[in-house]
């Protein structure tokens, strides 16, 4: 708020002092015909600049229309002089900004009549990269733009910015997020890779997302996921509806691909299309059925590739209460074995996705130690020990991770007879800073960590028996609110708890573009834990008890379990 106030104050002072040669922004203008885009997008008109706009308003309009890509960003180019219209060639990508201000730029020497210099200022939000993925970016954006009055008395930009700069509002209007599906580290399930595509015309959305799919993963996720689609394979014909309503995807020759790989390709295609079309999918290779025994497919036909990466609804969850594990239900009974009887002093714990295994951080003289074993059975100690360990987080049923003393990320691998600790290379994730919390996505391809009060997301890259966390990206929070805990809501979104009274809980897209606050009603600080059940049901703990919500607009309701505040609830994964 301070930045915006300062800008507006500066703008007011300069406007009062500057010799103004431009008219005020008109309240209305004469109707003006819009130019239709070329045949590649015949349904979306190109919006011209407002008639009679002054230099400041013209530059703001330029930013508000720069996101529209039709006809090589013709809507933005219409704000330019004829010479600039011909020569402007912005670098690939798109800088997204918010809180846009324009002010006259003071000059040491008087400018020629009909020329004004305008300072464009804004807050950076992030960039749309050439691969259609978004990465956050912070800081102030500022550039000067030369604006010239034309023979028809209209102002036009003579020196546009060297890159496309678009307001967040216009970007959100023109683009929509779409998950493109690839394969997890062991090629057993699908993984969403969030991209942004132009939302209109809707009829060509399937073609655009299939083009992204066959082009491969985004740069930020490339080392963490795989694809079953062979290199060089692409749509042979346009992805479009057949006469019977099926959505037909006809790929070029796949080569010698086993049947299971063909099913993986089908899973990637069908799940990618599910957010842009409700039609059944008819997959072909060079005009012939990709799977001869399954001509038309829906996501339910390939559900096994996704079900392993979502919470199981039949497992109730657990909680650490008075240093023992109890079931997270109305009975709240201690679980069988020493983890529930009180023999172990359990500080934190995690349950494998199938419910069969428990990892527990337990007290011992001088600190804590990690134990891993079967649910209800004794949990053998590992050599992993320290003064502090984060809540264990699972990757499948054969691997569990924790952070020791805020510095060392350790994974324990199931060797059959015992569990073997192994260090994870987390240097790109931490940059030498301390980790407060760390959670693996249920598909095992990403981690989300809390570092210095911010969320940092990285890809999990398997490299010859070792694991490296790569392409770490910090997700800046709104108004710099401090993050205290994080959990995966779904494989492309997170839930974060904060120290803020007004916005204690956020839903966050995995790339940080979207921060949606949950209501604060009924919650009290400090929030001490967050977890997510099946159906994206979020459970948080505060001093008074456990609260649940199914949506950001829902009022938090008290979880009907005899478990009070200060407990640590968790669901498998």
C-alpha cells in the first residue's frame, strides 16, 4: 500500500508542476469499429486504444491489452506509431505486473511539441515463459516510454518496452491454467504440469493443450517427470470433434511401443484433455486405433493412474496426542503397538499412503530419533537422529523423508530387512537456509518447504541412485505474510498456514500464481498444524481444537473428534 501511495503522490506533484499538452481522459468516446483477428482466431475481436486517450492513459491501456496474443499482439501494436508497429519485436515470454501507474517523466531539457515521456511503474508478479509455464518474480518494474501525437491528434507510443508487459487482470482474462499430464518418477501414475493457454476460442483449446503435451514437460519439471510419448511424435491432424461427438487425437507413428506404454500415452492424453473438454477421447496413431480394445476413453477408464496419487478415503487419519498416536475419528483410540501405548514418546509422525507403515520422530536423551516400521508393530530406530526433525513425509511405500535440525534432508529407503538413511542433495532448495517444514507431493515429483517464512517448491530428480532437489522456486506470499506450515492440497496446489489473524490459511497454486485465502472465521492464532484428507478436505489445529474446511469460502467447523488443541493431525502420504 505504501508503494502505491508514494507513486500516486509523485504523480500528483508532477502533474501539478508539468506543463500539460494533453487532454484529460475522456469519460466516453465515439463508437469505433473493432478489427477482427486473422483466420486463426476469427471469434475474438482486437480492441483498439481508447479514442482521445492522453499519454498516461494510453500507456496504461497498452499494458492492459498486451496479454492478448491475437495477430502477433495486434491489440498492443495498435497503441504504437506506424514505425514502432512495424519494428517492435518483443522478446519471447510475458512479464506480468500489478498496481500499474503512469506518471510524466521529468526531463532536463524541454521536449518538442507533441512529444511526452511517460514513466511506467508497476509491481512484478511473475513471467509467462516460452513453454507456457509461470514463475513468480518480485520487485518493482520501471521503464520510460516516448509517446508522440499523430497527425490525427491521437497519441501513440514511439518507444515501447523491449518485452511484453501485461497487467495481472488482463492476463487472467486472456489466459487460463491447464494441467498437462506427464508421468511420475517410476512411471506408475500421472503428474500435472501447470501451464497457461489462451482461453478463446474454446474450440481450439484441445489442440493447444495436446501441442503442449507432445512438446514435453516444462523446464521447471523436466528433470522430475517422464513422458511415454516418443520424441518427435506430434498430432498428425488437428485435435477436433468427430461427427459422433468424440474428441479425436490422431498422433504420428509411435514406432515399436509396448502396450503398457500405449496405455501410459492414453492416460497422459485423456487426463490432459479432461479440463478443456467433456467429450470421450478417441486416440489414434496414423489413423488407426491406439488401443484396439479401447477405442473411446474417459478418465474413469484410466483411473488407476491417478488413484495412487490421491488420499485414500477409507483411511481415517491419525494424530499425535500426548506423545502417542491415536485414530483421527470419534473414537480417538490409541493405535496398536508401542507408538499408541505410550512406550514411545512420539513428537511427530507420518503414515504411508496405503496405511501399512508408520514413521515416527520420538524423543530420546539429548534429542530425537527416527523410527520406521509396520503399522501396529514395534518401530525400529534408524541412525537418523538430531535435536529436531520435521514431520515425516512419504514417497510411495518404500521411501520416507524428514529434515534433521533444519539443515539436512534425509530419506530412509526400505531395503527389505531394514531401512537405510540416505542424504538428499537439497542445496538448490535451501541455499544454506534453515527448513521449517517439508512435504512431498503424493506423486513424489515435487517437494514444498517452508524456508524463512516462505514456500519454496522444487522438483525431485532421481539420478543414478541419488536424489537431487532442482529448479527451486520461491512463492512470494501476499503482503509478505509469514508462512508457518505447508501441505499438498492436490498435486498442483498447496495449503499454507500463516501467522496472520486476517488470512491464517491460503490455497496456493503450485507455481504461486494463485493465492486464495480461506475465511478466518472461528480460527485463532497460532495455528500449529495443517493436513489434507481425501476430497481436498483441509484440517488445521489451533489452541482450541481441530477445524476442517472443504473450500476457501466455507466457514471452519470444529472436527467432531475428542482431540483438543496442541495435537498434530495427519493423513497418509
